[in-house]
C-alpha cells in the first residue's frame, strides 16, 4: 500500500502542487522548446482576426514538427511558459 501511495504522489503530486501555486516547471528539453516557442507566439499574437485556439494550435503543430522527440506535454507547458513570459507573468 505504501508503494502505491509513493508511486501516486511521485507521478501526480507535483501536478497538484503546480496547480495550487501556479508554478511552471520545465524540463531541460522543454526549456529549449520554450525558447523556440517565444518568437512563434509573439508573431501569432500580432495577427488580427484569428482565435486564441487557432494561434495555440498553429504553434503546437509547428513545435511538434520541429521537436518530434519531445513529449507533447512538455510542448504544451513550453507554450504556456512562452505566453506567460510574453505577458511578463514569470521571471
């Protein structure tokens, strides 16, 4: 039973903490992806007349093509980080 609890908190505990404290933690791979995502996010935020969903999907698809070896979750977190960095919500 203890092993099961340790496994649960090892896998999902950091997500629970991240939701409460609103902290974004990036893996080393995601840092590189985030650096690539920032110019893409900036360019698409200047385009008028498109929905935020379209913008996010366009960046997501481009990053999946450029970084096929990086997990999709890391790419999603990198996009969120790039958006927050653009809005100066994170250091």
